[in-house]
C-alpha cells in the first residue's frame, strides 16, 4: 500500500515538479509570443511602409512617364514646326532668287529702253534744231516772191 501511496504520491509530486519545471518554459513561450507579436507588428509596419513607398514610386514613375510623353509630343511638334519653317524659308529664298533674276532682267531691259529713248530724244532735239534753223533761214529770206503781201 505504501508503494502504491508512493506511486500515487509520485504523480502528485511529479505534477508539481513538472509544473515547476514548465513555468520557465511557459514564461519563455509567453515572452517569445510577445516578441513574436512585436516582430509581426514590426513586419506589418515595414510591409506597409514598403507598400506605400512602392505606391509613391509607381505614382512618381507614372508622373515622369506622362511628363516624358508630353515633352516628346512637344519636341515632335517643335520639330514639325521647324521643318515647316525651314520649307517656308527655302521657298522664300528661292522666291528671292527668282525675283533677283527678274529684277536684273528688268534693269537690263529698262537700261536698254532708256538708251533707246535717249537716242530718240537726241534725234528729236536734232530735228527740232534743224526745223528752228530752217524757220530762221526762211524768215531771214523773206516772203516768197509769188506770195500775196
């Protein structure tokens, strides 16, 4: 009976001993769970911060892409405008060249006309001088003999 009592006592003593031995383990487990909860909370904070940073980066990247697209569009428009203006400039330069050639031809023609007109004027002045001289000679010669008085 004593043995049985010992055996029966052993389990009670063993339970006390096991509970005493388990207390530090449970305390460590509780501390580990608290540490684990803290770690999980910290990881959640870090994950949230990373997600926000990624979202901000994505927004900034989208904004930069939109800016780049707008700049490319503006640059394309400027290049097209430059090409149009260059074409207009080339047309204007060609027109200036054509007008310069026309002006040269008109000047040459005008100079020729002036020379011809000056020749005609000289001929007319000479003819006028001859007419005046003839009239003077006739006036000096008097009236014709058969002319009525």
